[in-house]
């Protein structure tokens, strides 16, 4: 007998996405204009990249509060190295972001420090390094504009940034769906003790999950700084909350083991629509933060697995 169909968190997220699009369109028909759709998709690319990294850590039952500072450091180093290194700057900052994430993973898995504390401390360290490198905003040199077309350019009618987002999504999807690492991340999030007793390499999986988080934040930092043609030490600050929102609004449980990269794609689309739609219909910027906070609370309430947490602190 076929199993009964059940409503999953991602179904609720998809319904929310459609309802938001319909609501904002009713509020202002220009919301569905081609120009506005391009603007939304460009912002979704950044949210998706940083969210895909964050979801790897959240699936293990942890959290990465350093993604915003990784984005900031990447933006500063990227602008500083574009002139002397040219296109090699992309690889340099990707390596820096991934290394920062890997270091987070080592601290959490080897020193047994909770991810909240470890990444909060790393956030301060990375922001300080960014300030030491340049306390003032840095602009891209004129000679580097051609190099930035790798992100800001087009392939026919398709924005290059969309292709980057698709490529990053495929990397994370294939990792989660078809590799032992992806399965281990899900298993340990669902039941870490059982995963350990089964002989799964949970310390290595946790470390690599943080490395993937650093990689996603680095990609997001590259896209953001390329779009703005500048970098500065606080450029990624707002993306800490946004990255968590993208994950939980998409239907991934904060307790880990449930959800994944497809949910995060839906969450990024929802957040892109919300951020743009509230502005289009004229909602005050402070009221937007209230809306975002309430949305996160509701999303966590829906997806939170209370069976894993005996006491709510």
C-alpha cells in the first residue's frame, strides 16, 4: 500500500512563496515587471550562496555566525588584490573563505566548543582583520572592471551571477545527495550519538560542513563586492541573520537532520521576494526588520523538532 501523502515544511514554504508573490503584485503591479524580477534574482544569488553554506552547518545541528564576517573579509581582500593579481583574486578569496570555515570546524570538532560560541568569536576576529587591512571602503580599480564582468556580465540574456548561483547550487546539491559526506551530515544531525556508534566520521563531517559554509560565504562576498564595485569591513553584517532566515524559512529544521539545499533554494527565493516586495510597496525599513524577525520565529516554530530537545533554554 502506498504511504499516505504528508505535508512537508517545503510545501508550506512553496505556498508561502506563491502567496507573497501574489500579495506584493496586488499591492503594486510593478512588482512583476521584468526589471524588478531581474533585481530580485540578483539578490537571490547572494542569499542562495551564503544560505547554502549555512545549511550545511545547521543540518549538523550547529550554526555559523561568522558568515557575515567572512563575506566582509573576502570583499576587502578581493578589492585589494584585484589590481596586482587580476582574475587570480577569485581563487585567493575563495581559499580564504574556505580556510576560515575549515578553522571554525576544527575549533568546534577538536576543541569541543559549541558552534555558537566558536563562530561568534571567529566573527570578531575576522572583522578585526578586515578593519586592520582597511578601515575605509575600498573601490575596484578601473583596470579591474573587465575582470568583474565575470560576475556582472551577461551571457546573452542571462546574467552571469545567475549562472554562478546555479553552479554553486549544483555543487552543494550533488554533495548532499550523492556523497558520503552529505549523508553523514544528515545522519549526524538526525541522531549524532547513533551516528558515532555506527562508526561514521562525524568530526570530519562537521569540519567539512563548516568549510563548505566558508566557501558559500566567500562566493556571496565575491558577488556582493563585485556588484557594488567595492568592499568594506561591515559589508556582510546583515547576512548573518539573512542566511539563517533563508535556511529556516525554506523548511530546514534548526535542530538539524531535516531539510537541505533544495529547501534553501526556496528560502532564498522567499527572502528575495520579501526584501524587494516590502520596499516596492513602501514598507518602512524598520518595519521590514520586524516582519523578518516574526517570520523567522514562525518558521522555527513550524520546523523545530522538539523531540530532540528535552529542555528549552
